[in-house]
């Protein structure tokens, strides 16, 4: 029995199934689920999990690639009162063991081909591609008979932070927080039941799951899940009329824009382009808008702890502020403050702090980190931003990524945008490396798309930046380290190229 006033993640699907039962909810490969069929599969998945002896409140990790089974596993956990723990399927060794151990997961829902990476002794239930998988067991599951009543304040997920600056932390997300975030996403992004979104980014990442897939299920849209952001697959879906909306981080949009077929394919059916997860270089956005002038671009910004959507810059708001991440969404209140927690004047950089029903309850089993992040009634994001007189925010940097060059603070983003203007720069990340003279030397790590030298890029940057912001060094590399959500791991660059690492 479901509480009369219950507002749960799985309830989002239940309501759509009653409203539009025969509409297609999800396509994956050769499988298609209507809203009624998907809702029934979620109840069956909950039954399968509880019949294995799992108890409400226990943690269940998910370690698999994109699929319909991954979605059913998540919603089945939600309906059963279990806490879902999405794990990056690229993790191996101690990184993987850490999240399983730290979360206290009692079961892993995993892809069979990834089973060998899991620590010995961890109970595993295959998601799919196995005769004894969760997907295969659904038809034989009996009617739902469990007595547990999941509530809005129960935990739905532990969303692990990206770990770009420290060990990942499990943000404790309640059903209430996520459902509020879904409403914010629907409102700010104009999600409609007539949209045809394609979901190509990993479903273990909060942006793809909670800003797009679940909100789109909330409004009753037809969703296509694909294994990954393969440009040709996306182009095919658009040309066939099966997709008109796409979310991707800047790294994927860069790959799409650089693909040889980008200029040749008929992409006129693509109506909505969502980007986020990391800062979009302005020159890249300008190239995309020039090629697809009819496309409505939405900048989505936030972080795991807030579900993750916090601000949006809509398509009619880009002109004149293309580097902005927009204004807070429906259920988010934001301020820009100094180190003492006082509001800074408009136009002055400060840390963004939030207050919202979308926020997590803290970090799983990390009371010190929770106390540091939640202070004086506000969540401290760690993002450095500037607010203008109309309330638009422009993220300058992560607080921990600001570079102290000779006693002057330099935001890495401004340096990156300057270098992105060079035609030979495919990708760039700017970090501060320890330096006896400068304290931290502004250093640009560049992936080039053509023949270019470090000296040429240094000269180019010096012609566009004041002297203290210009890079002291340019390092050419084959690729930048990043997590699966597309965020560049600057801490790895700092570790790799620090003087004591023997490379500088």
C-alpha cells in the first residue's frame, strides 16, 4: 500500500502509467516498453529484490552500462524501499571497492561482462544478458505483496560526487529531494510529452538520470536509451525522426562538432540541445550555433548534492551572456558570498551557496565533510561565481581550482576560453602548478587537433590575456583525464605534472 500523500521516485512512473498507459515509455535496442509495461516491470523487480531477503533501507549498488534493465533496477529499488547506489562502470580495483565498501552495499546489480572486476565475495545479480538476470526473472515474479511503505523522506539514492578534488562522497538523496528536482527540470527546461529525447550519457550519472530520463518519464514522453554518445548513432536517430532532444557535456558536443559527418547530415529535426556537467567553452558554443541556428540551447548547471540541477540558462537568454549558467531553477535559492558567508556585491566573485528542498541530507558516513558543506543553514557548493544585476550567475571556477599566481588569483576558465579561440586547440585544461617564483604557475594542458607548438600557443595566449593571466607553460598531451560525466579531472593533471612528479 502506498501512502496517500506519498511522493516517491517510482510514483513518478506510476502516475504516468495511469495517465498514458499505452504510450511508449522507453526504447532500448529491440525492446520497447509502454508506460503500463514499464510500471509492471518495476513492481516485478521490487518483488524479485525483496524475495532475495533484502530489507528496506539496505544499499544496492548498480554497476552496468546503459540499458532498460538499468532503469528498471533503479526504479525497482525505489519501489522496494532500497537505497540505490549508482557506480561508475569505468571504476576498477580500489576505486570500485571503495564505493562498494563505503556505501555498505549488500548486493550489486551488474552487467555480466563486468562481473570479473568486482571484489571477491560480493553478491551479484545480473541486470541482463543472463538467464538468471533481473530482466529474465521479471515474468516469473509474483504479484507485489510486500508490506513496506516507502515514504518521501526515505533515502532513494547515494549519489557519489565526481571526486575531481577529493575522494568521492555519497550524497544522501531522499525521494522528496529528487521529485522536487524533477519538477524543477520540467519547468526550467520546457520538457514536454511530445519531445523525443535520446539518452546517451551514463545512467549512473545524476544528470542523465535525474535531469532528463526521470523528468521525461514524469511528463509521459517517448524515450530512447542508447549505449553511449556515438555521433553516428545520434545522427541516425535525428534523421529518422526518432530523436529531437539531446543532453551532452561539452566534451561530447565538441566530439559531435568535430565529427566529419556533422556538416553533412540532416540535423534539422534536432530541436533542443542541453549541455552541462562542465563549462562549455564559448568558442565551441558559437560554432554549434552557427551550424545549427534553429537549435534551442539550454545550459544546465549544478552538482550531485542538489539532485543535480541548480541553474539554467534558456535559449532566449544566451545573447550577450553565453558564458553564464543562468538563474536558479524553481526550487533553488542561491546566493554568492565571501569567506565570512556575507553576500558580495554584484559583479564580484564569491562562492555559490544554496538552500533548497532538492538538497541531499548530507554525505553518507562522513559527518565532518557534511558539517563543512552545510553551514549557517546553507550548502556551500565550492563553485566560484559572479552574479549580475539581473541575477544571472557566471561560474568562474571551482574554489579549489583558482590559481594563485604571484599573489593574484587567476580563474582557469578565462585562460581556457582564450586558448579555445586558436583553431589548433581541440581541448584545454588550465591548472596551477607549484612554482618557487609564482607560488602557482598558470599551466595550460592542451589536446591539439593539428600541428602547433607550445611556443605558438604561449604567444597566442599572451596576445589575448593580461600578462599575469597568460600561461607560463603549455603542455601538449594526447587526451585529458576525465570522469564519465565529462568533467576533466584537474587534480590528476596537477599530480601528473607537479615538479615533484619528475615532469617539470
